């Protein structure tokens, strides 16, 4: 978290941006001198300060992950590449559905998606949604154009049409609440403006931000807009992987076991309106999930 710190030297006061972070067992600080007054564009200065912090702290490792991942993938035989994609699709589908309340186990999901075996005594809705998610996941991998509202609506329609046809592929026209969350999504009357703002931001920043940061922000911003009646989390996690795939970074699967820290980072960012809270969580999660590529 970035704080504004006032330091008195003699009779004068000076202001600094200060970010405290943990490295191992110790707490370290990075600071940036503002001057003898707080500038009007303090929000932009905070954003730039944190972007520079992330670039300094994380970019080298992220680029190493990308390099080693692509080298490994290049050397894999075609059958191994297919197996790798299928395995990730099963795990990603299991975790993203489980985060949203599905009762399917990883074994259930594997049997369903790889062997066509429908799990006994499990809701048909969950079975259909898992099958639809895998289909949309592979559509996302094959999609070569850039992100736009039309493709997102199409993916949402494919994801939801078997279980909630009345809302599939449609921006909501009513208010919603998120269970067990203090964050209240925007009113439905704001959605057209917020979606336009989202794509204006994306098209402006997509070639400026580091791809992993862009992936995190696309996820955060889209799920915060919450444009659908249901399926916002699943679509947002598909979008984050679309960005990673587009820039040739390994994909990210957020484990169900990490859901509490994931939800906490999202909610804190949304309530405090500080994107860096989620971005920092995302960077650490990404490095943890792909640490094997840092050992080469």
C-alpha cells in the first residue's frame, strides 16, 4: 500500500510517497520525494510510482519465466503440447468453477472432460457449465484478434446458454449484489459508459503496460464493472488468460485453495479503489505458480 508521509526538517515540511513491502522475513520500504506540497495529480504519481516499483522488483523474473516457458514449449512434441493444454483446461475449469461454488471435484472434472463420464449425484447444471467452460477456453486460445466487447459477449453466451439462456451473452439490465462481499457493483445504468471506458483504457494502455500487469488489470477492471447477471468471475479469468496467451506468457490457474487471498485482494482493491493491491497479489501468485521456470 502507498502512503503519503510528511517529514519535518527544521521549520519546513516535505512529502514522500512510501511503499512498505515484505521481502523474506524483513520489511523494506521504497520512497519517492514529492516536494514541499502534495501535487494535484497525486493519483497519477502514486500509479507511476507503483508501476516503477513493480518493474524494478518483478519484471526480470517475469521475463525469465516467459523465456524459459517458450523454450520448453518449443521443444515439446505436438502430442505433449496437446496433453499440456488438455491438462491445464481440466485444472483451470475445475478451479474457476469451484471458486464460483461448483461441487465437482478435480477427479469429477477430469473424468467428465477427458473421458465423457458424468459424475453421479452431482447437479446437471454444474456438469453443463464445466463442459461449456472447456469449450470457451479452447475458443479463447484459438482467437487471434484483439479483445472487444463482441467476442466477450460471445464467450459469455457460450458459457451460460445451457444453464441460463435468458442472461447469456447479455449485459445485465438490473442491479446485483455479490454474496459475502462489501463491494457493491455499479448500477446497470452505468454499464454502457463503464464498458466503453474499459475498452478506451485497454486500447490506450495495452502496448504500454507489462503484459502480466495488463492481465491483472483487465481481470480486476472487468470483474469490478460486473456487466453480467452471472459468470463475471469466470469471464474475467478467461480474459486474464487471453492477455497472457496473446503476449506468449504461460497461463495462470488460480487454485480454489487460494480463493480467500484472491477474494480479499479483489475486494480490498475495489473498496479502496487502489488497483495496486490486486496487481501486487497477482504478481506474487503468478511468480509462485511458475517458479519452476525461475530455476533454469
